[in-house]
C-alpha cells in the first residue's frame, strides 16, 4: 500500500520516525558519557596515587608493569555477610612500549565474617606478569586463585621485593581500614567496551590487536606512560 506523504497517515509515520531518532540520538551518547566519566575519574585516581608520598614502591615499579587496572570506586558494605564491587579500566603496554586502552571491567567479591559499615576505596592494581595480563584477557579471573596477588608496599615497606602476578594498592575512607582484593573476580564489561568503541570488541581487540581506539582515552594512556618513564 502506498501512502501519500501529504496524508494524515504519512504525517503520523514521519512523527514516529522523528521520535525514534530522537530517543536513539540521546541514549547512545549518554552511555558513552557514563563510560568517559569513568575514564576521567580513573585519570584522577591514577594521579592521586602518583602524588601520594606513601606510594614510593608504586612509582618505582609502574615501569615494570604489563598493565594498570584502575578503579576509582570500589564499594564494600555488609553486616556479617558482605561484598564489594565496582568498575575499572585496564591499560596494557604493548611490545613497542605504547599503552593501549581502555578496556572496561567489572570487579566483585563476596565475604563472610564480622564486618560493619560502608567503605569506598580507590584502587590501582599493577599487572606485573604476562600470566596476569593473559588472565584478564580471558572471560574472568579470580585473584588469589587463577593468579597471585599481594597488597602493594606503602611507606616504610617501599623497598620490599614483591613477586606476584598482581600488586594492588588501595586508598579508602570509612569504617574499613582498607580493601583486600584477594578473592575478587574480575570480568570484562563487554557491553561497556562495545558502547565505548561503537562496535563489538573484546579486551584482546583493544589491548593486544589494537583494532579499537577511542581518542578520549589517550590522556590517561599518556599519564601512565609519563609515570613509567619517570620511574626508570
């Protein structure tokens, strides 16, 4: 059936198409803005750790890292039964020394034991081995199970020798003194990666093959690169 563009029915069809286009035009950028907000927060978090006078080991060893996993906010809460969770971005260093990313990840863990209150932590985890990086390129990794993890030395322990796949640093405020990532499960946030890069991509596409790139993530990559150069 043909519809005359001047008919009332045609007018309704055009209005419907305009309405759908408006919804699509608003919703897609909104997702990208949420992701970019996480990248921007991660950049601030990384800068906080670099400037922290207690993070000597972190500054001295970031140049040895194969990857840097940054979470601006890990929320931990509970009473007897508790858990923690948040989002993170991962950058990795390729064979040419260039930092690729970000790839988006989810971090979650459950715990049992006496605990109370709420804690919000910033975390930066250095991926120190090829094995550690490879586990992050898989579907999921359990820290302390699939790969080894240690709390990063701070303050007086800055000269300690740490030999694990992951070295995690955290800064927190609240009723918890700190955040232990051992037992946490890290998995790719593939929906976020797809939305951020505008196509279906997996972490290896972003971090290894380099077939996905978003210039809005370049500033944080540059910050990590500068920190690594200073550490040499």
